[in-house]
C-alpha cells in the first residue's frame, strides 16, 4: 500500500498533467530589465512557457549560485 505522501505527490503530478503545467525554465533577469544582461541563469517552475533553448553542444548544470551581487556584505569585525 502506498504511503499517503506518495499518493498526494501522484495526485499533484496528475493535476499538473491534466492542466498541461510542465516543468519549464525561466531566465533570471538580475537587473529587472534596466540593462541588457544575459547571465544565462535559469530557475525551474511549473508553467506553460519555456524560456530555455536546447543546444546540440556541450552543456553544464550548476546547482546553486555564488553570484557576488546576491551575497550579504561581510559583518564588520566578524
């Protein structure tokens, strides 16, 4: 007998499929459109429009982000 958590996940997956909501990738816009920046960083979500393009060449998946602009400044004396 499946656990309640598994059946709930299955139901959610079925609802996404019924409503054609698939995992897609959206590009991060670090400047909120102020500048023409193309960092080629994406996040996954469930929607209908995919902003990523498949390439025939080599690819890499980087999990996490160490962008200096997103880090908190160092604590003085810390």
